[in-house]
């Protein structure tokens, strides 16, 4: 099968089954691959050539990005081999490529404690800033979702999230009563109209806000840490994993949620055993 034909088929598959962001991630790599190999048969491109291609396009990039590009080329080959039942081996399945583009070791994920989060909220001077922190830490919103919310998306204690990360048309997030009340008061005391964003700031501004508040407490905090805190706090207080996963984080896979929750210390494990079995 000619490479340009394979890439045309793969692009059609991406457009039919994946979100815009995924397509945009694949496109530069696939387009570059097509430019170089479009007049060659896919079967005759060797593992060494794929290795050199990936080395060239990922030069000076981070280990995680190199790994991503390798995974994308591998996925392209797997799709074509499976779809067209090609009698060939995926050239990405070699020890050389696997080692050269191996995933970086993840450092332990930090878990914020309740005192730190509450202190950050307390130190936020603006009503808007406190709400941003609470919606992430208590409702599990992604910062990108939070910044897109409009007045019309909040009929009651639910928040309709348009174009969520899952790829669904919309999802719902839920607010505790006190957060819902504070948000309602903020909207009523402003000039924001139904179709307007409640928090009309960009991601970098929100990130700087959160990092700045963390710095006051000598803690390195990102927006995503607050979302992870919402899950960890719920889990540590006995909320079932299914609720944490499907309602708070809105994950499609429980395994993803388990990564968020981090490790349980020995003392905490013992405490829960005592609670479960009444000591």
C-alpha cells in the first residue's frame, strides 16, 4: 500500500472518530511523514528509517513529546495494518525504537491538604479569584472548562460544560450549596449577561493567579493540582470511587481516577481499617 493512500485513510479515520485537538496533534507529524515517504510503499519503509524520521522531527524536544510522537506513528501503522490486513510487521515494534522513545519516569504526584487549599482561598483578595479556586477544588472542574462557563450554563446547582475534554457534546458538574450560593451572588452583583463568560480571563492569567497564591504559602501549585485535590479529598472522606470518577472528575475509566488519587500511607490505611471494622 502506498504511503500517501495510507495517510489519506488514517486522516479520514481521525476526522470521523476524534476531537479537533487530537487531530491537530497528529497532523504536523503525519503531514511530514507523507511529504517524505508519499511515493513509497508503506511495507518497504524500514525500522531504521522510521527511527531516523522520529529523531529528526523530535530533535531538542522533551522526552514526553518524543514518546508521544513515537506513539502516534506506531498508532498510524497499527491502524493501517489492521484495517487493510497487511502482511507486515509494525516497524515501530523494535527494541531500538522502544528504548529511544521510552516514557520518562513520572515523579510522585503531590497531594494538597485541606489546610493549604483553604488558606489559598482565604488569601485570595478578589471574589472572582476565590470562586475560581473553589470551583476547581470543590467541584473538580478543569481550568479550561471553568473559564468557558457562561451564566446561561448554570440553571441551578449544576453546571453545563460545553465541549468537554471527553469529546461529548456536553457534561454536567455539580456544586455544593455554599459554592452555588457564592457564585449566584457574584453573578447578581456583576454586569455579566447570560451569554457572557463568568470568568473572562485566559489560561495563563488563571495559572499565574493560582501559582501566586501557592507561592505565598511556599507551595508549588498548578490549576490541575486543585482538581486532583477535589478527588483526593472526596475519596479520603469515604466517597465511593465510582462517584469520584464519574461525577466529580468525569473520567471514562476508573484507572485514570486511581492515578489521580495517589498512594495511601500506612497510617491512613490503618485508620480506614479501624473505621471499617470499628476497631
